[in-house]
């Protein structure tokens, strides 16, 4: 694992001595705290420019984001020994992000999680969305926001503003949707993500972030020894296609109960409990007790390896917790880490899955003249 306590300037000097004895000019690359080179993220898709943006705060923490998919690429925060650790999975170049079908660090839209059979009805009109997961639409379909190039403006060292106009009919969704995402690295080592969207036609919106966290600072490590809490008395069960039934069940007396801190791996393989068998572990939406109060902790994760403690806050009613059950070692990420099963945990703030088709649940509908808003904070400290 590479650890950096300050910016590293990598000098790549190509010295070719000819008959004149003169050397070619040195090529200089500047890298981030996480060892990433901005040059490796410069690209273009359909005329839209891609780059890497660096956020820093007064404590020396760093977050890097690419506007390809609105993806968080690295998060450098201190552990108990003071060394900065990169606590999210990702790649060290844009080519791997484009070539690999993945959601590492991505902004998810228009609708995070699953929609049953890809069917929605909005304002009396039925729409068929592309199906990409057991016959359902997952994370906006195969060409969701994770594959779009956002316009990016960085007003200061701690803030990045991403915007994207999703045209009417894109991925089957109605309405021209104007999206703005503001990511701020605060001085208390939190990533504050604020989502806004407006439409010219009634539509559905459910935006989230799909960062894969590994608080040990080494993505070769499993997260099964990390401690997890979820501030939820209930969850939404799924069938064997990961689709919610419409039920809301209590966590009491089940392996889904994380109201008190529990080791993630302690009950994850209890496949006598059908929900864990269906998900091959945890891949479920919890019904939060926080009732949209951003000041109340929705979930926490703690790594005894580094002492890094992550708190999640959100205005959303649900949190999808996914323990990387389908990582399979085929993706080689930053620092040469092999992304194996259960080497990360995702904590996705959201409306409940398939909420467009379950009218009794919090609604994702947005009408012209309204502004969709959502907020999620990932705060890091040492415990």
C-alpha cells in the first residue's frame, strides 16, 4: 500500500544522449496524495472532455473525482498513526473506468437501485426502461449516469460542482432532467454530497453515490472484520432476483439487525436465513430511523486495522448496504489491488427500491416547477 503525507512530484526524465551530447527536455508529471496522475485521466468522449479534479482541506485530506460518471476516485484520510490512507476502490486511469463495466465511486441515476421489470407509470403514461439485471432496471440501466460525462466547475479547493442535462427519453425516462451535484470536502474530513434536479415533465429521480469503501487502506483486505451499525428497525426484503416484495420487516432477531455494532462477517454466511442466501450476503435496503434528519447518524463502519471510523448521514429514507458480494477478482485497481469478493462495503442513500411501483413508499416523483433535493455525508474520523 502506498502512503503519502504530502504531494509527491514524480519526475520522469527521458535522457537520450545523441552525437551532440544534448539531452531531451524532461517530462514532469504531478501526482496526487493517492499517487494518481491527472494526465492519466485526460480523455474525451463524443467531444466531451474528461479530467481529474482534486479537493483538499485544511487538515491535509484529499478527495479526487473524475467527471466521467461523477466518480469519486480516491479518498485520502488519516488513520490512527497519522498516515493518510486511501479508503475507496477505483482505478488509476480513465481507460480502465471506461473499459470496465463497474460502478466504482459513481454517481447513480436517474434511478439508483432496481425497478421491477423496467416498467414505470408516470402521469398516466407507461414507460418501458432497459432491463439489465434479472429482468429489472438497475441503477438507471446499462447506460446510466455512471457512463455520462458531467460538466465540471471547481470554485475552490474544497468544492466541485457537476452538472448534466439528461434529455427526454434517455434510458427510457421521461422529461429533460437538469442535474447538479455539489461535492464538498469539509474541514472535519467529510464528503458532503448535495444533489439537485429539475424537470420539464413529470418523472422519477433517485440519485446516489456508489463508492466502495475499504477503511483498512488496503483494498486487498476483506471488510468482514469491520464493525457496522445501521440505525434502522426494519428493512425491505427481496426475492431471488433482488426485487423488493413491498413488505417491510423488522430486523429484530435476524442477521439484519445492526442497531448495535456487529462484525460484518459474523452472520453474513448464515444462509439458513433466506435473505442472506438471496443476496449472497448483505445487499439490502434498510428503512432508516432518521426520518430524513441529516443530523442523525444513519450508519457507521469502523476498521480496527487503521482506526478509521466512517459515519453516514442522509436526508433519504433508505440506505442500501452492499458488501461487495459480486466482486470476483477480475478487476485490478489502484496500487495493483485485486478486488475480490467482500473487499468493500457500499452505503447508498436512496428511496426504497422499486418505489415508482409501490405507492405506499416514499415517492421518487418530481414534477415541473419542483426541485428534487437529496443529501448524503460521509464523515471520516479516528476512533
